[in-house]
C-alpha cells in the first residue's frame, strides 16, 4: 500500500480543519462586508469602494481556480480508475487461463481460493489509493477558496 491508513486519516483531518477555517473566515468576512454595505447605503461617498469592488471579482478568481483543480482531479481519478479496470481485466483473464489449464479439481479449488483472496486484497489497496487521491483532490479544490477567504478575513480584521 502506497499510503498508510494513518496518513489518509491525517489528510482527512487536515481537510476537515481547512473546511472549518473556511466556514469561520467566511462568516467573519460576510459580517464585515455587510457592515460595509450598510455603511455605503448610509454614506455612499465615504464607502469603501475598493473593498466592495472585490466582492465579485475575487470570487470569480477563486472559484475558477477551484474549478480548474476539480477538473484536473477528475481527469487524474479517471485515469486511475481506467488503470485499475485495465489491471483487473488483465488479472481476470490470467486467472481464467490458469483455471482452464488446471485439470485437478482440488488444485483448481485452491487456485480459485487464492485468486479470490488476491482480488479482495487488491480491491482494498485500490480503494485506499482512491481514497487518498480523493482527499488530495479535495485539498487542491479547497486551497484557492481557503486562501482567498482567510486573506480577506485577515485584511478585514485590521
């Protein structure tokens, strides 16, 4: 297995923390910007036009980067799934060939048992690899949004 379960769980925890930070920073940014919008409604001349102007463009930039990461991750996961399917197909053919050559029933049964164990073992390894790849994709997809909202929160605290 390329990545131990402990690493996968650590990555899952990191993604959870990132999501929580995004939620907290987003709530803060929305609150501060609503205050700025209310102030702009009362006194449009003195409004923070620079901050208000960022509200749309920065979201487009962050979500565009996030969508790019998502499409790249989907492509990579598709390649991984294709590789798994190809490998499983080759292994299945090899297993069937080996079974068809075996004439002894007891040996054929033992071979089938070995093949089934091999299949399930590989399925677990492949499942863990896909899980790890999915967590990596999640982190890359959240990264531009997390960076933007936490930068905004830091700037608006000052």
